[in-house]
């Protein structure tokens, strides 16, 4: 009996090492490559993580709650089908790494399930994991702002000298996407499931830090999503009518301000290198959207795909869309980065992968809606987490190398499945 208990402790320690170690490698891999000159450590570690997870699956019990098993199956179909391109397509070392970072998703889900389902304090583990994750998102961005030190450099347009903050990421859109996807999970596990006022206060602090990071990244879609998430969270309270009244009064106040004053104010910020990028992008968004090249280029991609959807079983392979877009869009960036995860998934890996993904999304939504023993506000924010994830797939050029943005929804789903009833002590904080 004692030996079996020791084995469980050692196994849990191994799973924790895999979960924390892989997330840390994803965060610091690009920076180590740029600052120290070593190869990307996250590439080989992803392959090791996949192989380790497969071995663990063979050795572990195959008993799952039905919903967890179905989600794992859906994710495995989605990611597993993409691996056929290793056989049928010409895949370079870089594209192989992209495939591995996509194939890691069901493995990460499985390891997180093993940890959470067996943790003595499941909520405490998730809160610590979120803190670990959030530190890599927010702290480097603020260090970059205060010191000018660049952790990663990929393009002059995304440098500190150009007024861009990106932290450990290659560009600010990746930073904003990651921060945005984590924000709902903070509300769920700290503000709604927190067992003390201290945890709730910490949740608001973390949510604010993520918001500041999103604003610093100057991603307009991420900023709008963050503000909508905050407003919906505030409205969905016992004092919802008061919140709605205050929001309406604020909107009325802003509508009374002459647009010329706002335009002149935004243009006056051009003298500051950091505020210039924010003010110019906001100005284009509010008053001259047609002149925004990034918006028009995305519209070209989405419009052509919507009007000419191909029937694909295997797909063209990762970042190999020249055959589909060639001659139909004005630039070549969309040949590899279509700025939409749904489009990238379907064109890259075909209908089977897309159906696997949709099955996971539907199962997640059905689980949140059906968890009637949880407070409605928690289920509402949990659903928003998936909606935000789906919208976030349109922010960066590609999310193949952002497997960690899937983790917040994984954490929410697994916790709800492992806790079919909300603990009574948590309900008093809602």
C-alpha cells in the first residue's frame, strides 16, 4: 500500500514537471535563441513531451469521465489527422516543428487532466499554474517598457525603438492574444471560485495586469474583447441594473464630445514613440478604417475563402496555401499565414481536423451550459472564455506556434468535469 502511494506521488511530480517545464520552455525558448544563440529548446522538448505523454497513456489507467474522454478524442482527431502530412507532404524542419506544436495539444490536455483529477487541492494547483503562466506574459513586457531591453527581436517594425512592446513574443499580436485568452480563466479561478477575499483581490490585480499588457500591445481586437469581457462580468451581477445605467451614462457622455476634439487629441500624441503607435491605430480604427492596410488585407483573405471554399480531406499542409490564394490576394503573407485559425486549420489539414476541432468546441459549450449545479455567472464566463479563444484566432497571423493559448479553456473544462458540483464554500463569493 505504501509503495503504491509513493508511486502516485512520483507520477504526480513527473506530470507537474512536464506541465510546468513545457510551458516555461514555450515562454523562454524564443528569447534564449535570440539572446544566447542556442537553438529553440521548445522544439525538441515538444517532441519529448509528446513521446512522454504517449508512454504515460500506455501505462496509466484508461478510465476517464465520459466528457473528458470525448474531449481528448476530439483533440486527438484534430491534431492526429494533421500528422499525415509527415507522410504525404514535403515538410521542412520548421514545418515539422509547427506540426509538433499542434500535435502537442491532446497530450497537454491529457497531462493536465491527470494532474487536476488527482491533485489534493485542484483549485490551488490551477491558481499557481495561472500565476506561473501570467508572470511570463506580463513581467517581460513591463521590463521591456521600463528598461528598453528586448527579449526577442524579429523585425524593426516590432522593436522597442518603434514604440512596440511584445515581451517574450515575436510580435505584439501574439502577446495580446495570449493575455486575452488567459483573462477569463483568471476571473473563473480567482474571482468566482476564490475561497477568500484575498484570492478575489488577487484575481482583480491579475486581471488588471493582463489588461495593461493588452493595451500596451495595441491590438484593437484584443482591447475590445477585454473591455467587453470586463463589462459583461460587471453587468452580470446583483447590481446589474446599476452597472447598465452607469455604462449608458458613460456612453452618452462620450457621445457628446465633438469628434474633432478626439481626433485632435489622438493626433497630438504623435510626439511620444509609445503613444504614437496606439493613437495612430486607434485613429485609423475610429475614423479611417479603409486606409488600414492590415484590415483590408485580412478582408481579402476572408472574402476569397468565403466565396471559394474548397473541399479538402487532407489539406495543403501547414503554411502551404499558395495554390489556393495565389493570384487572388494582393500579398503573399496569406500564403502561409491567413490570419484566421479556422481558415488555417481547414486549408492546412482538411475537413477531418476541422470536424475534430468543432466537436471539441461543441462539447466544451455543452458541458458549460449543462453544468446546472454551478452558478450561472461562472458558466457564462466559462462560455465567454471559448468565444474569446475563437475570436483570438483571428488576431495573430498564425497560432500553430501558440499551443499555450489553448490551456486556459483546458483548465476550465477539466476542472468542471472533475467537479460536477460547485463547492458550497465557493458559491458565497459570487
